[in-house]
C-alpha cells in the first residue's frame, strides 16, 4: 500500500481543497488523507505563526519504524477533527505496511511538507513531495531556513516544486512579506525539479489549469495514479494547448515579469527556470516561424517577439537571422527585445481601470496592448540599426538615445498616462536597461547629467534603486552616488 497526505492553504477547509478530479485518478492501493489547514489546533494551531511540528509529530507517531507501517486508527486519534477525510477501500484495523509516501500541498500547506518529511525520513520509506507555490507565511524576517533544509535526509525520492511568477507589487502593502514563496533544499540524490509558471496571483486556486495539470503530471510520474481515464487529456498535451491558447489572447497572455520585478524566492540561489512546457511551446512556435529548428528558449522568445511586431516582413527576416548568432551584439539585442516583450506583457497584466459598466472607452490595459505595438516596432528597429553597426559614431549613439526616449514619451502619453505610477516607473527602468545592455549606459548617463544634473532618466523612486544596482554591476564599481533628492 501507498499513502498520500494533502495539506490545504491557510484558512481553506479540507472539503474545499478536496479535488474529485484528482482523487479519482488514485487506485485503491493508495490511502488518501485530506487534512485541515494550519489554523486547526491539531494541525498548526495558528494563523500568523502556526507550529508545523504539531501535524508532523502526529503523522510520525502514527508510523511504526521497524515494520514501516502506519496505524490509521492511531492517526485518527492523534489528529482527530484535523482530518477532513481518509479515503481507502476500508479502514484497516491493524497497521499496514507502506511502500511509499506522497506529500502534497498548496501555499502554507506546501511549506509544511519539508517539516513533515524531516519527521518521517527516519522511517526509511521513500517520500515523494509535490509542493504548489509553498509560502511559509511568516515574512522573510521570521522564516527559519533550517525548517526547509532537507539536505541531510536519506529517503526523499523525488520533489517537484511549482512556483508562480509573482511580481514585487503582488503583496498589497503590509501583506507583501507574507507571500514570499519558499524553495526547500533537497538532498543531492533526490530527483528534484523546480520551475516557474506564468504570472498568477497567489490565491489563484490549485484548480487553475496551469497548476492542476502540473500537479497531476508530477504525481503520475511517481506511479501513484492508475492509467489515464479514457476521456482525459494527457497533461503534456493540455498544457501545450493552454500555452498556445493564451499566447493568442491578449489579456491572458503568458506573462513572466522581468526578473528585476519578480518577487524574491526564499532559499533560491539562482533564477528559477521557466516551465519546460512553455519553453517547448515557444521553441516549436519559433521553429515554424524561422523555418528551421530552434532549441534555445531565449532565441525562440526573441524570434516570436519580432514576428508578432509590426516591423515590415523583409526587415523581420534580417533581424531574426541576426539574433540567431552568438555574437556579442546579437546577444545584446536578444536581451533587449525579450526584456521589452516581457515588460509590455507585464504592464498589461497588472494595469486595471475602475470604469463604469456602461463606459466604452478603452481601459489602460487595452491602451497598453494597442500602443505597445508602435513602441516595440520603433525600439526594436532603433536597437537593431545601432547594434548591427560594428563602429557606431557619436551621432549614432545620440540617435539611439533620443529615439528610445521619444518612443517612450509617445507610449506614455498614448497608453500609460500615469504620473509617477507603477507603469511609468517600470517603463523608465526598461529604458535604462536598454541603454545599459546596448553599451550606451555610461555615455547616456553622462549626457543626461549635463542636461539635467542627474544620471538617470527618472526621479528617485523604487525603480531608481534597481537601476543604480544594475549600473554599479555594469561599471564594476561600488555604490554610485547620484544627485541630490
């Protein structure tokens, strides 16, 4: 027999976390234990600072180490009403031997999984973890890294961690620190994967198609499911279809915020890779556009961005050929185009208007979607014309700088119309990113210093700090001191 434990997010009752579609895929030899959230006294006994050791000790004490068996009656005694339901052929009256353990949960439920895993690791039973957007919910300053450090465990067979592309403005003020996602540290021999799905608000439910099918696939890969139902679509097929559908729908567009606007992930020492299903879809799309196989995800995104722009076809072809090179300037153009594409999609996703139901005027999101086409066309061409030139002159540099600034001002006026709002800050940060990557950072900042008395093209905001750090890295020096506030 196998056993699976399901842990819901804070405040969500077990009955609402229970998923009939997922549960029906389990065969009879898998016992499913659906628990209540951490607020319940038998689970964590807390809203802001729950004690995850309560549930982990209860589960561990229901197992017998020597026989690698679990006593379901003992589990019921330990957890009581903290159990929403247990699904099995019947309730065994004697301990039953367990060959593997599945731990899966969402949000705080997912953040509880490492603590349970550490408590039961000594049983010697293979453990599989499927964590959906794990959030400890304590704030980064109170989070205890050791709680999620499983590096010394011996029996973590597999671990799948699904992250969502949350942006830095995703936390609604004081709540922000409580919604940082967490990446546990797994043993070196654990078959682990962690990837990021497109932008999701943290409270999008596990039934969200992106999430459900990844959870389904991860559990299926570890052998907990019976054969796919005849009327079910294979997860890989569904997810590729979902990415294709959203790619052609402006306000559902697959959106990964630019890295500098991504919410930090606790425990992550390097950027989280994008969902492989998304990259496969983009590679296939780019291959069709280019007429030859494209296997580099960044090249694929660049080709697709150029193709969707309003640049004339003959210029598109030349630009696509240029970005497929590994030359330094081709890499720079790829970085610029991809940053622009992600930023414009990001602006569309996070911009909302409060307008009367009977008002027919376009919303800000619609204006961004419409006018970003001209902005992208102009900036793509300006950067391409500059970077393909091996020996640009001083007038060439000034032309690029003034052209980018003019495109930005036009975009702001037509689409954003926000004075010092988030959209304006993000667009200014994008302009500075383009100039830095194109190699004109120092030149442009000195030029702007002469005109305005400041180095950067916007006043001192949150985005200024981001770009100061970037500039310091590019120049290879310590903190840079700017003009007076």
